[in-house]
C-alpha cells in the first residue's frame, strides 16, 4: 500500500512539474484543452491518476488533467479474452464487437468492470474481467425487445441495457444503471462471486461508500427525486433528502458523496447527515459565453478535489468542444 501511494504521488509530481501545467482555483473554470466532439461520450476519469481516458483499438489512451495539452498518448493495453457483447438469438447467442467505456478497477487491480457499447448507439452492457487471468468473467447478454405499438423511433434495440458500473470498496459488489425499452430505470446490485443480483426499481446513479449503496430514487407518480441509500448488509432503504434538480453524477469522494446537479454541486457526509451545497454551476459556467454542459467528472487527486466539465461552446457560428476544470472547496 505504501508503494502504491508513493507511485500515485510520484505521478502527480511528474504532471505538476513536467508538463504544460495549469493553475486551478476555486469558483473559476480553467481551460484544459479541446475535445473531439465525436468521442465526448467515451471519455472517463478515475481517482488513481490525473488523466482523461479513452479506449481505442484495444488500447487505453490518456490525456493529463493538469495540462491544457489536447494530445492523447498511450497508457496501456486492455483487451482481455472473451471481450465481446453477447446477443441472444433464437438458437443461442452471437458475439458482437464492443466499444469500451468507463473502465474501473478494484484497489488491488485484480478486477475490472466496464461498459461495452454497441458502436455509437445507446445499446450497451457491462463486463467484469479478472485481470490476473486477463479474461472476461461475466457480462449481461442483450436480448431484442418485441415491437412497441405506435412507437416509430427506438432508443434501444434490447429489453434492457446496462451501463455506468461501479465497484464497492470491498470489491464484493458491482452496481450499474439499467434502462428498459419501456423507459423504466433501475439499479442492479450484483454479487461478483455468486453472480446473484437484486434490483432497485425507479432508481439511478449508484455509488458505494463503506457499507452503503447511494443512489437517486425516482418518484414517477409525483415527479420527484430523492437522494437515497441502501444498507448492503440489512438491505434497508432510506430516502435522505428530496432533490429539486436533475442530477448528472453521484460519486463517493473522501468520506462523503458528491452530487453533481444541473444547477449545483453538493457534498454529503453521512456522519453530519447534511447535504451541503458547494458551488453553483451557473456561477462557474457563466464566464464561458454560449456554453452548454455535455459531460461532468469529479475526482480527488492528492489532497484536492476537482470538477471537470466538457462544454459545447458556440464560437464564430461554429461549435467547439472543450474541457475545463475547477477545484472544489469542501
């Protein structure tokens, strides 16, 4: 563990002093480079190293989040055996080539979870790989849904699609979002060892912290959403606080949970039982004229917490896609 912590700090030192360094500040967005508009949905970050990642041609590429250099470079190979989307057909299954996104590892790097997308469509599933065996152990197969009367346009071609996976701190559970062809949202909680699962209906955006799974509960009847949690041991569910805005991202950071809402960023510490507003997104983005938020990320690097935005910006009658970052004061 000490060696791992040293390597993380060493990487931070290299980036802070060995590249085109940018200066972050509270309440202000810092330009971090241009983004390919055709790939903006494929990027991800993680809390181990300060990079923006993308998977292409069986390789993970990286771009420093502490630099405004837009170039990506080689990070590592990632193509475990049996890496394919399984599609159910009448007489069995066929194997389809995936595009990978959102690759996440357990702390010991032995297990990886990731989203496998069918080309550029919304259709996707999640995979779990054993990195010591370099092999995919499990993935949910996709099954085409029956025709829906009166519906001309289909968002998904399958009964269920799976995406946005996360791993518990113990490495015992994986949770992910599930979207049904009838527009039903739920969270699936999977035991990695037994492959048994439980579904939380009308819920989205799972995130683990200690012995709890946090998520957004959706009350369709009353058109309300609630920041909620479930005890992993007792399976007891609890609504923590009603929300009055759409949430882009829910993520465990330090000893709490970050909620990245449409209007504001919040931080929740279970011990204090308080959802605290950190900053308004409007206060940050109003300095970037004619901009629209397309993707958001939050990560902790060293002792600091950062928020990153992919913005679509109208300049000279054309749209530019750019990455910005800011330091959060919690």
